[in-house]
């Protein structure tokens, strides 16, 4: 009996050893291949993850070299006061009203700084207020070079200007995007050179579109702006607002100070391109207008807005055609009016010195009028 048990035990141990060997062999052939493959893929992904740059870095690398610093100088002449001016008798009076004291009443040079970007060979796009009334403009490139630039043209009403750098390229150029394609919630990257600090970057989103500057208390501009929460710092004016691909979708133009501070605004690049090419071709921009201010109100049913005439400039085309305050604008040309920007767009597309049909609702009566828009400069001269 002892011999039989030993033989059985021996055969059992041999089978167990064989089974263990097969299991071990199986693990070292097929599963090992799977495990090693997974580890390899994990290592590759880890390397890619570490080497990949954020979309912000890529966007700035794509357009950053085209962003420039704009230094301006303006010669301020000595103020002329009568020798017996009583203003000189009371320094407090002068300080209170911001007047120059006698010892400070000397010729001087005022210096300011802003940002811009190259969009064509040697051509820089920036804000008009950055270069307004400047006697000398110096453009600083990212490679450290500083070159003189001449003003090609500026448009006060859209706050845009184009400069031509005096020098030879090649020049880095920003890729212009399509502001008609952006949506609320898209990424927004503001780039500029505040205080000469090269390629300062802030990140945010598109907060809103088609902001009317009249809502911001600005009545001397003709702008509908992109609103973003990407911080636009002092000195960033004229720099580009980028999308996640590094394309320019706007030009940083202003920030809201005081109540509501933290709101930033940019000029849509599609509008900026249109203005820039007019400045390059003609040195100025034509702004067709009929001489009215517009008010958007909700109708009695609360379904749609109505656009009313809020003010009429004396002797303007609007007044001459018979438009009156509180008239509701129903249609301009062939366009049904839903918001104030519809009126502006249709009149702009129509051009000047060419009549356009306007349908009004005046005290529940429909009135058809023909108006001939004129350039906005003619309205200012009236």
C-alpha cells in the first residue's frame, strides 16, 4: 500500500509540475506580449503629453512674432498767455483747472505707447487713438529692432489706423481669421506689449458679440465690439485678440473702468480689414449716414424689438426727407429691421449719394420715404 501511494503521489506531482509549467509558459508568451504592448503605448503617450504644448502656446507662437510695440511722440508747444494774465497770480487756481504753471509752460515731448500687429508686408494695424496727433511713430519688432513708421491713414469713427514701416522685410505676418465664425464661449487670447513688455498674454472667452458702444456711453464712435473677459491691460490697445488656432479675430481697443470694470472689448477683424483696405487705397474711410440716433425697445407683446428714431441731426438727410423722432423703422431697402445694427448695415451697404427706401411706422400709419445718405464728416460740418 505504501508503494502504491508513493507512485500515485509521484504521478500527481508530475502532473502538477506540468500544469504549472504550461501556465507559466502561457503567461510568458501571450500575456507578456499584451502587457509589454500596453506599457509601450503608455510610454509613448506620456512622452507626447509632456512634449505637447498648450493651444495657447501654439497660438502665441503662431502670431506673437507679428505683434509690435508702438512708441509715439508728440511735440507740445509752449502755451501763450498774456503777460498780464491773472491766472499766474494764483498757482492753486491753475492746478485746480489743470493749467500749466509758468515754470512748466515750456515746449515738451509727450510720449505714449501701444501695440499693433503686422498683417501685410510692412503694414501694421492698430488703434487710431494710439497714434492720434503723433509727430513721430516708432515700431518695435520682437527681434529687438526699432524702425520709424508713417501713418497711412486713420479712422476716428472705428478707432483704426494703418502704419507703414520704413524698412525692408521679410516681415512676420499675423494670420487673420473670420470674426463672423466666432461664438459666445469660444476661447479668446489677448496679446500685446503693455509698457513694452513683449508678448504679454491673457486668456478668456468670448463673452458676447455685437456690443453697441452706445451702451457703454460712447457716442462718437461707430463700432460694434466683441466683448471678452480676457484682460486687456493698459498698453495692449491695438494688439490682436486671437482664437484658439492663433488667428486674429479682433483688435483690442478698450476696457471698462469704474462700475463694471473688468470688461474688455475688441473690434471684429472683418470690420477692421474692411476699414484697413479703405485706408490703404484712399487714405480715408467713407461712413454713409442719414443723421439719426437709434433706440431699441421691446414691443408691447414682448416678442421682438422695435427700432425707433431717438434724435435727428439738424439739416441732415433724415430731417430733409421727413423722418421724425419716435418713428419706428420697419424696413430699410429690402431688409426687415429687427435691431439697430440692421439699419446701420443697410445704410452702409447702400453708400453715399444714392437714395435708399425706408419704411416707417408713425402713430400706426405706414410711411415710405426716400433718403440719400451722406458721409458722416458732412454731418459734423453742419
